[in-house]
C-alpha cells in the first residue's frame, strides 16, 4: 500500500488516492479486502469513491493480444 495521497482544488473539494500493489494470484482476495476497508465510508453525505483495477502496460498489452487472437 502506498498513500493515501491527497489534493484539493477550490470548488472541487478534496481528492484522495491510495495505491495497492497486488500479486496477480491474489487480485480477487485483495479487491474484497479493499472493499471492506472502505465500507465504513458508505453513506457519508457528499463522499464518493471508486475502486479501480489498473495494470502495468506490459500486462495490458498481453491481455489485448490474447483478446485479438481469440476473435
């Protein structure tokens, strides 16, 4: 885990990001754990959140190539 890092802009409010580096074999388990970690913030007025899965460019290219071959 790296962060959380925060920033703010007048009229936009505050933003925060936390980066988790996860072994591919544990992605499903990690997504559940991260979701539970942020559950306590559900329902807080004006607060929104998202959990996004990002991959390194090399891994994304591999997935794209596999998708291309399966068409």
